[in-house]
C-alpha cells in the first residue's frame, strides 16, 4: 500500500525567481487579451523574457502558393506586433516567433529548445459536445508538457488584470494531497505568494475515494487516518509559509475534490489556484477527466497545473531537465 507523505519538501529561504523564460502561444486570430495581459504581468514581475509564439493553421500551410504565404505573414504580424509593442512599452525582453503544425507538438519542441519555465495558455471556449471531442489538445498540453502550465479563462475586459499591478494575485489556493505533483505545485504557489505579497490558502480534502485506498478498514478508521495525514500536511504548509513570511490559512474538508475546491474559491475570492494533476487515460478521461481538468473547465480564474512528468523531472524545486532538440527550430518573426 502506498504511504502518503506527511510533509512537503521545499527549499527554504529568500524569494526565488521562478520564471526566467515565459511562453505565450497564440493561435490564429482567436487571441484573448486576458492571456496576453497575464503573460505580460508575470514577465514584468519576474523580469523574465517573454516568448510570443504564433502557431499557423496546419491545413493552410500545406497550400504552397506565394499568395497564401504572404497572407500568413500578414496574419502573423497582425497578431504578434501588438503584443510585442506592449512588451516593449514595459521594458520587457520579448522574443517573437512563428511556427506551424499540431499545437501540442509545436509548443513542446519550442519549450524544450528555449528552456521555457512557464507556459501561459488560454482556456478553450467550446460547446459541450465540442469540448468532449476536442479538449484533448488543451488536456494534452496540461498533462504531457514538462513545465508548469497557467491556464487563463476568458475574462471581463474591465477586470483590473489589465492594470498589470504587482498585487494582481492576492489569494492563492493550493489544494494538496501529498503526492509529488501537489508538492511541486505547493512550492510554486508559495513562491508566487511571496512575490505578490499574497495570502496562501492550503486545502486538504478527504473524499469517498479515500476509503477505497484502505480495504479492510472501517470508514471511521480510514477517515481518522486521512484526517491525521491532512492535518500534518496542512501544519507543514503553515510552517513552510512562515519561513518566507507568507500569510497562510489552512482548511480540511470532506467531499468531492473538484466540488470542494470550487466552493472554497467562491467564498474566499481566490484569484489563482496552483495544483498537481495526475492524468487519466482512455474512456475515463473522455467522460470524467482529472480533478484539475474539471476545475479548469469551471473556473473563472487562472489555474497553474503541475503534471507528473514535470514533478518527476525535478531534481531541484526550480530546475527543469529538458532534452535538447537541434533538428527543428521555429523561425523568428
């Protein structure tokens, strides 16, 4: 039987610059200002280089004609140049690039080639049927690209995110279960809270699924065991936050994880969730999806996810091991 860790490993000490290379992938003309503004704000806050990658329609680029190629260049310029101008106005180092192909593969290769630390990605807006049939692109990125992914919902243009204030994140929720993905997500949430002078919220949820992990035990015995583990994890979060002088609130709840996370965010005005994700496969993923995927689907705030690949590749809290790929390069804009 797997023993759930009762403490979270985190490097203690001063504020750490988590993100040095931030990537915003842009798709066609469907560009949401909220995604760009969050990317700009984070790049400004962390003094990071901002990579703006325009991904051309794979089907269109198969048509080889001067007219189509020229039109694609104009399309790319129309999308990239306003973002570059905004970045320059903030004094940021911006690297524009253009590529074509299947989005997850293009993003993964570009990230590996350029040592990207954070992917700022837009949440797809689709009908229910289309979401079931086509959400695999977004979920593939979240589950398989070995770096943190910040998914941004479509937000009201009047929201203060456009002001790019350093107090953009004021309350950050970190749901934890003690697994590696959640542990790494906690480290990111803690350091972001430190950088933004935000309050960190630790949440541990005991669900009915906890009972199935302990066959042969009564419900009372299982819940008592998980409650003890949850209490230790939340105490550990409090101690780690104290080392960085980060205000912290912790809560232990019973219920379905995705429902309790969404309920908590509603009553506490959470504006960022950082969480681990363990991807499901096959028909279970198609019909149910992971807890993180369900939270992202319902959330009207950014969600930062850490997948298993990212957690396993970490030998140091903020160092990502990447393969080198010299065979394919995106062309700089």
